[in-house]
C-alpha cells in the first residue's frame, strides 16, 4: 500500500484505509471515499499544496496533508 500523496499524475488505485481524524474521515466518506473505491490522481497543484483526485467520476481537491492520510493499493 502507498499514500495517496505519493501517487503521480495519472496513477490509479483502490482506496484501502484512512488514517485521519473522525471528522476528516466522515467528510471524505460523504464525498465518496469508501473502502474499495477506485481513485486516480489527476494532477498536483503547486500553489497551495493541493492534489486533484477523481473518485467515482467526481473531481475534488485535497490538501497534501489530507492526501498523506489516505492509503491506496495501486492498481
């Protein structure tokens, strides 16, 4: 397993675990980040330290600190 923040643009994987606070976990789950969900890192945004993620057809941005707490199994 690897951290979501370690992926490169275009890399895909399956969500396996979230090592974060209960509040962040709930927010991510509401956005569709559920165990087994396919995710793809679309791009990194240098300004603000953000990553753009595609999960189940939806695009969202996460802070790098949040992406470091999400564990992915590379596909």
